[in-house]
């Protein structure tokens, strides 16, 4: 149940997170939340870029018209194709920051938040439309984390990390509303905490395990059918990338580790791990 991994980007990110493949540019986007940085990596050339955000950033995603959308501490920001920044929705809440986010099949952004102290019910999951309209979907989460949709768009997977569960919702065909939340996987003791996730072309869910040193693949029925063991304990998120969407990129963190492994904070990649499917850009 192990796979050979390579080092895509050797780094010392405090809290590396949110790998996202941008097919328009052929680059991997990822972030260092606590370092307030947005990174890009081009596997074809090895070229890397770094952009400082000025405040903690929970996620970055490509936009349909070019540029990026950012889930920031104080709200949702946009980087336009000319590299200028502007706010789409600004709503600072003392003691709260942004966390993981994902783009739904309709192009809306499902943006998560959490309190810095990780207090129960201190975080939210909200739907942000391309016009900046915000609707809070969940207001009782602690650490809003991995979010992803099945290939047919009829299921949405979601993780609130302290629950140590992978949950799933039904998605309305007409309006995209989520309902009927239930648990698919409950992690056993010693496995760590579920963090970021991605869904592959077979409808299976890959889950990064914080303090678990692994990425696991679960079937839609919740059966564990693969585990990729890694030498770093704090594995944060995963996403398929590369020209054929067959390479699994994995972000890691070094925050809170007294003796970090040399690769903690780097981006790892497992070539040919599976098959992803194209993810929509943000419609705003």
C-alpha cells in the first residue's frame, strides 16, 4: 500500500496547503497559510514564483477569465489578469481566519473558515458566487477543511477535521444545494486527522492525514483501498495535476514539529498515482 514519491518543490513552508492544478497555465498553485504566501510551480520547466498576500491565506484557485481567487483572513480577494488585487467580499471577524476552499461544478467557491484557537462551532462553510454574493451553508464547524465533488456532481465530500470523519452530502441537480449529510469514514485511533481531499475520476476520495503521515484513498462506500505512506507526519492536502491529471501532488507542514523531517513543508508528488478529472475555475 505504499508508492514511490518524488520531491516536486523542496521548501520549508510552515503550513503548506491547497495544491490546485491550473490547466490554463500548466502550473501547480499552492499556499503557505501562516507564511501568507501563494506559490506556483511549473513541472515542465521547474520555474517557481512566490507572492506575499499580506495576511493569512487559506486557499487559492484559478478564475475563469484569468487571475486568481484567494480565501483570505478577512474575506475573498481577487487577483486580476493584470496582477492587481481587489476585494470581492470583505468580512473580517476577530480571531477567525480562512482555511481550505474548493470550486463547485457551477463555478461558485465553497470557502471555509476557522478560529485560530480551533474552538468548536467557531468556523463556517460558505458559498461565494461569482458576483460576490455569500451564503453561509454551515455555521457550526471547528476546522473547515477538505471539500470536493464526485465526477457527476451529485455528491459533495467534506471534512471538519476535529470530527475525524469524512462526510458526504447530496447535491441538488437543479440548484446545487447540499443536504442529507452523513458519515462515510470515521478514522480509527492513531490514524491522525483528516485534512484536505481530492476526488478522482473513479469517484474515490483521497484524504491527507495530519499527524498520520499518509494519504489514503477511500471508495464511495468508505472502504480503504490504498494508502501512501510518507516520511513527514503533517500531510495537509492533495490534488491531481500534470498534463494528463495522473500525478498526485501532496502538500505538507512543519508548524508545531519540534524536530521536523527535512522534507516537512515541501510539496511531494506521486507520479501516475491515479486519474483526476478537470476542476472548474471560479466564475468570478
